[in-house]
C-alpha cells in the first residue's frame, strides 16, 4: 500500500499492523480525562508506528514547533511528530546558535506543544550541556522533559559518543530519537555548518547509525548528509531514518517550521523548500494595521461598542 499524503496516513493509522500484533493491541486510555490530549487514545502516534511506517514504506513527517498554535495546526494537518527543537534557541530566544538554550527555557515550550496535540508524537530536544557528562545526567534531563513538560520522547545529538546516554534513558522507559550527521550543538567542533558523511566520513556515519540503533533509539535524524550515504544508512538500519537535508532515500522528513513557512529572515539552507512566505504576509498585515491606525480608518464603528 502506498500512502502519499499526511491526511491519508492519518486515515490509515489505526489499521497499521504491528510487528507483534497479538501483544501490541492498544486500548482506549482508561485514565483519559476531558483534555483532548489525554483522551486521544489509540489514534496517538506511538514509536511502534514509526517502525510500521518504515516496514510499509509510508513516509514519516515531522516539523519543529515551539508553541500551542503551530502545534495545533501541524497536528490537525496530520504531521506525525513535532520536535520542540533546541532551534528554539535561534527561532524563539534569538541566540546566534543553539548552544545557550536551557532546559528551563525549553520546558514551557514543550508543555505548550504537548498540551495542544491529540495525535502527533511530541519529541523534546535535550539542550547542549545537559547530557554529555554521562548517563545519569542524561536520564535526569530526559525525566524532566517527561515529567514537567509531558513530552512523549526526547532527542539528543551524537552517535557512538552518546550511546551510553541513549541506552540509560531507554532503559527507564523513555523513547529516544537520535541525531547524527551535522549536529548543530557541535558546530564549533565541526568547524561550522559542514555536510557530514562525505568520503571517509561515511564510515563514521554508519558506525554512529549502528551505535544509536544498538543503544535502543526508535529513530535517527540524519542532518546534512549526502543522499547516497543517507539511503545506504536507511537500507542498513531497522529503525527509521528521518532526514533534514539528507535527500529522498530516507524514511521520513523533518523541517524547522520557521524555514518551511518562510518566517526566517535571510538565507535558508539549500535543503529547505519554502511552502509559504509568512514573513511577507505578516509584514503586509502589520503595515496595513499601522496605516489604518495612523489614518483613523481603524477602529470603525463595527469594531466599537455602543
Ligand atoms: O532543533 C532542531 O530544530 C533540530 C532539527 C534541525 C533536527 O534539532
């Protein structure tokens, strides 16, 4: 079965066969309350749906989200997972890189996104400096995101170097999305925004991919790697690969929402396709508002109370 759009995918989701159907029957959440999120029940995207999607060749879609409104829109459109990325460092807090962003800054954003969705899997990004010293620190950070922000999974950067952290978090029952290739938290170490996995780097990329799979990650983001090697990694792995600038031969695609919707000022990376130009729409709207106020055209009688 080939499913081409996110909406069709949503329709098909409840019918996904599971790898072990007899043991993976999900019932309506017995603890569901009136909140849409808790009542979502069997239709919520789970990590096993990622696995099924890979097996069936159904593309997985992901977008970053940092707030309730975009989360609602993306969730209702059938996007499978929302990443509360540390790219919030750039796109919400205005830092030059992702390095300064903290867990305390990301928790309220993650909570807003998690509360807004009924279907999408919400992945919280673990910031730089919150997992590198070892498995205990990593678990502590992951638990904060699950407990204080109601995330459904966490993401962290690094392949071989992060395998112990991934394994510890997974053993506590927390799903981990890994992230290899270009890892923005290491941009100074990597010498800038450099494509990874080219030439001799391909061997390291494959080692990293196998290491995160062995450690128990349910999916792996491949950022800025050549299409050929991304397709090879995808072929070799049992877990799905999610591409950000990794070409078409991966199991899913992730984009930073401010890039794909044309909110970002200036140049965007080559791999971004802009599906809208929200920056110019908002700019026009704000100019029109200001002109109307300056000229007295707004508010009119229809906007005023008797
Ligand atoms: O924080 C983020 O947006 C990310 C993606 C670019 C993968 O980590």
